[in-house]
């Protein structure tokens, strides 16, 4: 757990900015869904929280998969096509082959931030709020 917190603290400003913007957008959707699209009720609050939580969790998982290099092959393919069609032949390539590209990306990722952590944090907050609103719906039904 300390390792994850240290990774979050490494880019604290960026992570807090992501959390703040994500929380603000989630809150905006939450109130839009409740007061414009539905009648205010605990069930509508639970639905809105669940939708926002599912979006945050999906983004976090996608960013985590990208962090571990799943999309490197596709990215290198696009770079290679760009080198063939859009650059003059005299320009020196940044990467020799796919293995070189993956190694350089891996080094950048180790020194870079873990931008999936704020989305996991927002997902946990969303799960708590969704569960709370659902329990209130059941109690006051």
C-alpha cells in the first residue's frame, strides 16, 4: 500500500488536478442526471453514481493496460507507417525496431507518472457513494 501511495505522491499536482477535474465532471453529470433527466430520488442518485463510477473504472483499467505496454505494438506500427509515407527518407529514425521502441517506452514509463491511480481513487469514491445511495433507497422505499 505504501508503494502505491508513493507513486501517487510522485506526481501529486497532476494527480490532484485529474482527481479534481474528474470529480467536478462526475458531479456535473450526477446533478444533470438527477434534476434534468429523472425525478430526484435515491434510486436516480444511485444510478448516476454507478454510471460515473463505471466510466472512471473503465478509464483506469484502460490506462493501466496501456501503462504495461499492451498498445506498444500498435503505436510502433503507426510510427512506422508515418516514417514511410510522411517523412523524407533522409530523416534518421528514432527507433531501430519494435524491441528498441518497447525498451525506450519502458524506461519512460518507469520515470513517468502513474496516471491511472487517480481514476482508481475516483472509482472507489464512486463505489462508496453508489452503495450508500442504494442502501438509502432500500431503507426509505
